[in-house]
């Protein structure tokens, strides 16, 4: 029976509960026991009992939540020592929306500190291991969420994406990850990294699960002034064909240096599959893409340096006692933040400081305008942009920690969409040397229904099997 | 290139104490990142407006009415130190 439960997608589990074939408590206990036995360090907290479940469209299927989200009375540490054992007095809207739709909280998942990282090695609570190969990273920053879903420790998980933090770990772990249109999901109660880029979204086993999850996640929230109502309902995808669809491939970018041969091969096979399903493939250019990476690594740290000013030992979290207020601030922040967070605070502070503001932040914001225009121009001629999600498969633990810049380059394909605020999905496109490769499909703002439909058709045709990773993890 | 004095100044602005070994490694790392960022200078950005926010969100105003918020004791509960009705901090001037 445990194997049967394990084989069910979240949507299938919800359906089995609805028709009486599966008891809700049995499903919760199945995943609770697996999450509690986690050997990947994917979880930082696991529920002891099933919480009160509201009857709703998510059917009682338990939910793993990235530790960046505040959960009332439950540790919400954001991968940081500065928030060790911090239990917030309120719950994030995204988590509350999913709970109200019938997804009880199974556990909180590990992540790069304050979502800054592409490997989950920047967590104060230790790295997460990739269930496909435990000597490799799961990606980041939502590495715990991705590993938990891939290893079958959770049916689905909530993550966040600022420059690729849902899509890249989904790609490296062989699951589906959706970064929404900016503003479609409330950021209230999501510990802020870069406010103009942060987006919350699903990490799931398949595209149908992502749609079911996402339709219960979106919505305008009066507590987040930047949130917007999604125009119309999110539908469950049904497409099996791509007739009449045009996919644009940024040729220079995809043919560039640093793309692994196995990743390129899998990507080209996906394009061939898309053609067989009726799609037209055209070339396109995003000339600003290399500069987008540079702009991102100014804008995100600049916003982070401002957002992370709140961690000062006064209202919550760690305090290092000192004789003056100023010494207490500076020592608390020295002791509480990890190396990458310090690096980004310093870059951000530098970029915003007097004399450098226009040269760095001002120019980066102009690049952001250029990137948005280039993507919008492509969408006048094509339905979607397709790229590999990550230039490489999962890399080895420790391989890139010594070189922050090399780590940043992992985000080359995901950052343009983050700067433009446009939605993008990563779906598994196959394996390269036994490790998953992801395909990214990006569309214009609020095109999630069309993206999910296209991803569904491709997913069916590709027929990726993630069962090998789901048997491990405990 | 960012030098030691400049780094100390920025760390001071960020209210971040740095150890000696952090100072050494950080200066080099920041310089290499800022060099990469400087590639932006290759772009002609003349006449291009900056984007601070994506989307067309108008000012979002609500009626100026008192609404339910966290009770004081709940908001104070996670603080490292409190006294009476507020957060307790060391004196700015020291003892």
C-alpha cells in the first residue's frame, strides 16, 4: 500500500481521497513518516500530527513549505542563523491560501540563507543532498523543497523564485517548477530578499499538480500592495498537441559557452518533440541576456541590503549583547549572517552608496527596461521562449563554493524572466549521465494557462520518469 | 577594484562588523563581482528609462480606518529583550 501511495501524484492522491479509496490521515502519515526519516537534509521542521484540515480542492494532500515563509508558531528560519528558532506570530498569505484550500502543513524545507544561492550550500542548517546522486547539490535556493518532492518525501512544495530559485532546483532534481508572473501571488509573510523580483510558486511532480496548486495560490491580497488579481481562472491543462504554437529559441545564448553537451542534446531533443507535436521553432535573440545577469547582481543585492536591515537584534532573532546600540547591531549582524549574505549586503550597500548609485543601480534598472522590451518584442512573434533551465546538470557539493561568480552564472537562463516579471516553467526534459535536465518555457505576463497547457503536452510526449529518485531519500 | 578602506566604509554603512580574514577575502570577491557587473558599461543606455517595478500597479490606497492588528504582547514576544511595552536595547552612548 505504501508503494501505491508513493506512486500517486498530488492530484491523483486528492482524487483517491475524494472517492474514498484513500484515507486522508493515512496519506498524511505516509508522508510525515518519510519526511521525518529524511536523509537528504531537505526538512528543517516536520509536523508531529496532522493539523486541522479544511475540506477543499487540494483534498488534504500535505504540503512542504520553504522556510522563507512565516508560519505562525512554527520555526521560520529562512536558512539563517540570525532567525534560529524564530517562530513568527502570523502566517504568510500564500501558506494560508493553500491551507484554506485543503493542503495541511507537512514540514518546512531547507534553503539557501534568505534565498541567496543556487546550490543550497548557503544554508546555516547544512546543505541538501540531491536524491538522484547524494554527492551533488539539489540546486537552490529552494533546494529543500525540490529535493523533498523529487525524493517523494512530500507530494508537493511551495518555493520562491527571485532569479531562478524555483526553476533551477526543479531542473536539477527532475521535477516541475513554476515561477509566476510578478505580483500574481502575495508576498505577505514571505521573508523579503529582493522585493521587486520575489515570486512564490509551486514545485511539483508534474504539470497538472502545478496547475492545481497554482490555481489555489494566486490572488490579490490587501496585505501586499504589489499583488494583483489574476485575470481569470487557472485551468487544469489538457493539451496533447502544440499545433499553431511558435517556440522562440535564443540561439546565441543557447549555443554559448558553458552549456554542457548533455544539456544541449536534451534541449534539442525537446525541440524535436515540440515539432512532432505541431509546434514551429524559430530563432530569436536576447542581446541583453549577458548584461541581465550583471544587472540582476546589482538590483537583487541592492534591494536585499535594504530589506535585511531589519535584522538588527531588536525585534526578533539573534542578538549579540554589546555595550552600545551600534556595537550590538554590527556584532549581531556579523554573528548572524553567513558569507554569501554578507557579500550581497556589501555589494548592495556599495551600489546604493553616494557616488555609485547612478553608475550601478541606475544603470542596472535601465538594463532591466531593455530586457523587458526585448522579451516583449519576441512575444509579438512567438508564443513562448524556450531554453534549457540550467546550463549544467546538478554539480558536485563544494564544486563552486570557492567562486561566487561561477555560482551566479548558473542563473544565466532564468534571470531575464525574473527581471521582466514574466512567468516561466521548468519541466524535466530527460537525463544526461543519469542526472535530470530541465526545459524552460517562458511566456508574457499572465500567460500561465497557456504555459501550463504547452508544458502538459510536452510532458506527455517526453514521458520523463522520476521514479528512480522517489525510491530513495530515506 | 575595491580597497580595504572602501570596504570598511561600506561595512560601516551596512552596520556589519567584519573580521580580518573576512576583510581579505571579501575585498577580492567583491572586486571580481563588480568587474563583471561593469560589463554593463558596454551597453548604450542613453534615453532609456529605469524600471523600478514591473507591472501597472497604481497607488494602492485603502480607507483610513483602524483595523485589527497583532496584539502588543504577541508582537513583542519574539524580541530578544523587552521592558514594559517596548523593545529594550543598549544605550546609544554606552553605559
